[in-house]
C-alpha cells in the first residue's frame, strides 16, 4: 500500500523524477520523461504495479531524512537495534537514465533488504528478466529496458528480484538502476560515488544563486529547487507535477494528470524564477511559451506537453485501483480541449513581466502576440470554462474577463514602453476600457459588497483575489477590500482558502468535495500584505509553510478535515505561489504595486537581499515590545 502523500520525497534529473517513501520504497517513476509510462506505479495501486524498496530487513526503530543543503540529493537514516545506516538517493543531473541508491554503514552492523519489481506501462507489463554477460540484471518489455547493477548477489522471488545483505560501519553498497531502449546496447554504467559528488555540486552551485534575506530563506530555496526539478531541461517546459491522479478528494473521482505545462502558471512561474535569481530558467520558460502558442491562434490550448505537444487525449487505466481507492486513474487531460479566456492574459502578462525584467522579445514573438490578440478581440465576450477548468458548462467568469483585460493592457503597455513594432493600439484601448466597464458593472454584487464568480452569480471564487494583483483595480479600492473580506468569511476553512464552494456541484459538475487549493491561500496572504496587514499575513504564511512535509515539499491541496496533503505532488503552482508570497512579504511594495516594476527596483536580481515594508514593520514592533 502506498504511503501518505506527505511521506514521499522527490529526486530528479531534469528529465523525469522519482517519488521515494519514508520507508525507502520508490513508488513512482516514469522513464525516460515526466510524461512517459511509469515503471513503478505502486503509488496508484499496490506492489504488484511496480516498486523498488531498499531499507533495513527488520523495521527500523527510528527513521529520519533530509536533503543535503541546497541539493536534490536525499539522505535517509535508519537506526536499528544493531546499528545505523544511511541510504543516499539521487538521479545524476541532466542525465535522464539512472537512479542511484547507496547504503553506508554508520555504526554497528545492519541487515538490509533490497526488493525490486519492475512493471512497465503503469504497472501492466511484467518484463522478461535475465542477466547480461557481466552479471547485471536486465528487465525488458517491448520498447523498454532497465538494468540493475550492484555487487550484492540477487535472487528471484516470484516475479520480483531481491537481495539480502548486511552493512557494517565503514562499509558501502551501491545499486544503480538504468533505463534505455530495449533495441539498443545497455545503458553505460556510472561510478556512483563520483557522480554523487558531481550531482551534489551541480545542485549546490545552482541553489547558491537563490534570493535571500527573507524570514524563510530555507523553504524559499527548497521551493526553487523543487521547481528546477520539475523543468524538462531539453525544452524549458515546467510540469505542473510529476504525478497523475493523486486525488483532490480521497476516495473520489477528482483525479487528474498534471504531467503537462499549463499556460496559466506562466506569469507566476516566470516571476518566481526571475525574482528568485534564475534568469536562464525564466528565459527558457518564456521561449517554451512562445513556441507552444505559435500557430493558428484559434487553436491555442490551455496546456501543452513538455515539448509543446498538443494531442493529450485523456484515458482511464482500469487496472489500477487508484491512490487509496480513488478512481479513475487518468493519463492525458481532457482539459486540453477547453476554452479558457484567462490564458491570453497569462501569456501577455508573462511576456510583459519578462520584458520588464530585461528579457527582451523579438519580432516573431510580437507577431504571434498580435495574432492572439486579433483572435481575443472576437472571443473575449463569450463564456468559457474558467481558471478551474470546470466540467459543468461555460459561463462568463469574472476572473476570465479580468485576464482578457490584462492581455490588452499588457500589449498596450509594451507598445507604449517602446516595443518597436506596429500595433492597432487605439482599438486595443477601446476594448480594454469596454472590458473593464463590463466587469465592474456585471461582475460586482452590491449586496455582497464583492465581486462574484460569474456574471449574475451570488457565489464567490478565490480567483477574484487576483484582481488587485493583476492591476485591474488598486488594492485599496473598496470593491477589492470587500471582496477580500467576503472570501475570508465565506471560503476560509480552518485558516485555508477554498477555490469555491464545492458543495454546490453546479460549479464544476463533479461529485464529492476537495481540499483547500493552497495557491488560493497564498493569494489571500498577498492581499493581506497589500493592505498592510503584515502580522496577519505572516501568521498565514507560517501556517501554509507548516503543511509542507519534513523535506519541504507540498502538494496541490490540503484536506483540512483529514489534516493531510491531497492532490498531485509536489505541485509546481503551490511552490511558485509560496516563493512569490515570501518575496512579496519581504520587499517594499508587495503584490499591490503596479504590475510591471522592473529590475531597477531591486526585485529582479539574483541573490537580492529583501528588506521590505512588512519586515521593517515586524522589526519596529519587536523594538517597541523589547525592554530597553
């Protein structure tokens, strides 16, 4: 049985990633890409669907784990009645072919057990297992092959492979699992210790450029490292999560495949990377974005494959029982066919923010943008499925209209600030003003003193927290303040903000409930910061950081009733909003500042020290309460 979601840690190599449980079991790994079929899928089923476990033969008296500082190298310590061992797990950086596990004896002598069950095609295909001429174990099924190399004697147990061995203090044993196409030669071996040193140095060199000077530097660095681990290095695309079908509602049907790139994450991700100190990654993401949306603007999608693929059909895998019996298990995502207006605003805001921070575009990018705007001129007034990709029918979602306004606003700003290409800017201004007036008239409810989810609705929606963040209205506008207060009263559960009221199934057309969508709580904190309510904001940030697991990872949602992480894990958007909110808190103006502040304000440089209004207010309060 799979562990709790928070029991897993992640190791990655810039092409794929593995989830490793606290008990030492690799329960999820897709090879050779994030979106490839899994060869270990016990996370969504049982051990019959593939796993690789390494740990003490008898249950450890105490187990602890941590990443090496500034690194994606994972170390797990097991203490038993006879001694202590350390298991080090990593995937060689930018490699895409190896998962390495090293056991070091620290004290005494510990009996260990390795147990391996490779199951290709999401747990469906049992491979043919043999040994090559060097004695390495080879498992083959169709186009797939993995090779296990270790000095420890192996033996078969049914349709699995096992090893029983002991490690004394000062001794070391390594296991390397390597992937390659079955029709090619076996993947070349690696030197586990040498590559461990190189991989650890690679991550530490990268993380040393992280922004600093916040109250939460350690979790900031860990979140940026996690985002780096979710980048598909060859293209720069960032997967929303490395998993599929981890449920938003335990035992329910809200199970989706997140191993793709969502356009709506683009602005938040780009800002997190640039303000966190990582211009190269931001540039690669910006370039991926432009390539992905290039083409007929009427065929723009809300999400793409990690290389920009457009065909992502949704399929249900009926042989997998699902995480804690949450069915169906899905691969692919039918949301790719949805119409969502907000992505146009995300595209233009991302490109604008990139330009403000020194990443200049080119003529082709500007022409692609103008083609998208010509299409948006025709469709902005039509209903859509909205930011939450609801399956309950199209509506005039207020957030969608706001983001359509953002698209025209950012295009106008780009032109006014020197974009050297012609544009029908007067027409764009007219449309921008029309959208703004319509949203303020039809999207605001005077009885509720709040903007609402969609025109004519009485329901609230956490996406409305982005109205000030996107510059649609000032943070202190009474309508924005009323919206923040209404959401706090209506959608807050035990200090966490829901996306919307899921008890009303007319919103998304799905049965069951869901956890609190964590980015919404970070958006709420951003609004508190913008309103100068720094003490409340800090308390909420601390609460949100508190749901990260012991190695600093967090999923999409938090079940406030079960007190558990739910949803796909680790979730890029949760880590992105964590990064942005920490930096918003720690700099002078926070999210209510006019969108588009450039690098000259000190927010875009790698390694920036953040000494903002909230931090100064915190220190003033401390000084006032400290005896002389």
